[in-house]
C-alpha cells in the first residue's frame, strides 16, 4: 500500500518570494538532478486560509521506501549544506503528516 507524506512549511511573513527563489534556483534542481523528484507528487503555495505556507506531497511504495528516501536526501551534501540552511532560516514551523489511501476513489 502506498504511503503519502504531506509536508507543510509555514514561512515567516514576507519570505515566500525568497523561498520560491531558493526552491527554483537551488532546491528543486538538486532534487531533479539527483533523482529525488521521482517521488514528488507536487508542491503548492497556500493562497487562502493559513497563508505563507508551502505544501508538498510525496508518494512512496511503503514506509521502508519512505525512510530510505529521506535518509538518502539527508545524506545529499548539496541539498543539506547548500539549500536546507537557507530554507530553514525562513521557516516558522514544519508539519509532517503520513497518509494512506482510502479504499475508494482515485490515487495520484
């Protein structure tokens, strides 16, 4: 059964443009180059409600695959040393939810 991980990053007010630039120029290119983007369902920016949030959804075959993925990404020197510290400086909070598919309806 697939496992989905939804990560919600709440940014400091006024820092969304900087976060978008970081992801566009550094973060996402690293994910693509090093094969991590294959698990990505998508990224979204909150437009109403709790604004100043980036939401991303990841899909994994199982929990072991999810854990291996994050271990690999956290072991990626470019991502951890070049991108992550710059993004962390913009964050207020991070929420991670693990989701499993309901037995009905479409699945990404």
